C-alpha cells in the first residue's frame, strides 16, 4: 500500500480545531502539524466556539438558575514553514493556547449584586446601598488571553527522522470581577475586581518526529515548557466585614497595585497517523497539560483572605486539582483530486471536580466533521465543525467548595483554515 505524502497531508489539514473547549484554560491544543508539512508551507485559520453553560446555585444560595454564563469567543492561528535545505527546516507558529471568557447574568444573587442590596463597611458605616458604590447589577465575569509565537528549527538527518526545538514568546493578560453571595457577599470577596496588564514571558519546546512516506505513517512527540509571568495587577475591593485596617477599601475608588505571578503550564503532545487503505488515513492525538500546578492568586486578594477571620490563609482565585488528559481519533479520506474530508471523536478528562465558577465544566466528549476543497494541488480551503457534550460539574469558589451544579451543557465549534504550498 503506497499513499502520496502530499495527498495524505492535505487530508489531515481538514482538522482545523484541536482544542476549542478543553479542560481548565486550554484552547488551541498547540498543534505542531503545520511544521511537518512537506516543502515550504503557509496556513492561517480561525476557530469560533459557542458554548451553552448553565447551572443552579446551591440551596443556601437560593437554588437559582444561573442562565448561560459561557461567552462566545474566537481565536486565530497561523503558521509559516520553510524547508531551507534537504536537512534543515525553520518554522513560525502563532496561536492563543490558553484563555477564558465567562459572564454570569444579572438577577442571580449568587453571582451578581441586586437592586436595593446594602453592605456594611467597618470604619465607614452600616447598610450602605450598593448603588452608592456603583456596584448595583454588576456580575461575576472573567476574561483571560494569551498569545504564543514559536520559532522552531528542525534537523532531518534522513528522510524518516526530524529532530526539532525552539523558543516560545508568550504574552498573558486578564480581568476578573467577583460578585454575589457565592463569594461571600459583603462578608468576603463579593466586590472584588482585578485588572492584570499584559506581560511577556519566554519558554521553549523540543520534540522528535518519525515518518515513512510510502505508507503515510507519521508520528511526533512534542514537549512545551511552562512559562513564568509577573503581571502588573490593579485590584479593587469595595467592601468586606473584616477590620478596616486589613481591607483594600475602594469606597469612591482606591485601587491597589501589585505584582501577580502566574506560570502557564507545561504540556506534551503525541500525534500519530498512518495509511489504512488507498487515499485513507487514521489519525490520533493525545495531550497532557500540567494544570494541577497552576494557580492565580493576585497579591492583595491573597492578603485579604489571610486577614479575613473567616478564611485565615492565602487562597487562589483559580486553581485545579488534576492534570488534563485529552485524546482525539479519526479517519480522513481523499475523495478525488479536489475534495477530502474526515470524521473524529474526542475526549477530555477535565482538570478535577469541583471546578472554578469561572469555567464550571469537567471535560467533554465531542464529534467532529471536516471538509477540504483544493482548487489546485498547492493550496486548499478547509472547514470543520465539532459538537461538545460538556461534563457535569460542581462549582466552587475560593471560600466554598459547593456553590452550585452545572449539568447537561454543550458547545459547538466552527473552524476555517486556508493553506498554501510554495
């Protein structure tokens, strides 16, 4: 059985999304597939996710429906690869590997402040209307964004082997607002805001790949390092029933500036494909991400928690109890010289349960379809869609391990990619 390497590569290019809605903050899946394309190659793509994530707050928080808190988002990607000589290649890959977008609805006291709600601020006064603090009808929300640019150098001692390594430039930024009784209301963190400005960090990757073009066999193992960031964070807390000297008070607006250290996780990707019959390949991906060692603890948030008699220790806004494992498997087929397609099935373990209220699902199952049109042998347009069954989860906050259940949720993702060989 002999398959043309170019045809097989084009079949697999119909998988435009690898992560989309993975555990924790994982998004792009950090694919290296573009770097293994034959010859000189360029691609650009975009993925869009439309999640539907809702739940019900715990009994002590009113058993209220949360409404859909999952925000739609999109993330672009691009890659450029040069085969400089028969033995050396160089590539650039841009993606947005980690991120979050979520916003709860108004009217749910667990995750928003309500009209007429009041708070008491030690040293300031009792029963102060939230309207006076410009905090009425505000909701819990989060936005986290990262960007990666990877420079990769590859050495091919023979036609079969590819040894590669490179540097990774990464930016990270984020904003979070905590509202409602899920965070303790006026008794703890229900009026907290943090804005973390963009920071730059550097990491590295390394891997090894092996191929047998005659049977369309190709496998690769890639390690990506963790990357450390020190973000400048502006934090505000407009109330809290702890001694006034220990609270970041923002009555009228008194933001506090400080550093927040975040380390994005290390990961490993194992990719495999092989021809199974003429113009048909099977493919698989296994991914591990070290979320268990990841956390976000802004400076003053930790101090507030430690000085709060109800908490008494530094705590994290976000953390995870388990590492993430995910797997995708499928079949791609070339129908004729212009059309190819694929089907795939995916699974994600999640990163532990209970989960953060800023992303209250535990893993998923998905199915995907992809289709590719090649007007000429050297370029193509590919599109795909994936449907996700999101895992049920119990949501937690930094001070409460059960503030609600999120069940029977789903998401749909769309992707578009264009590729050109030159």
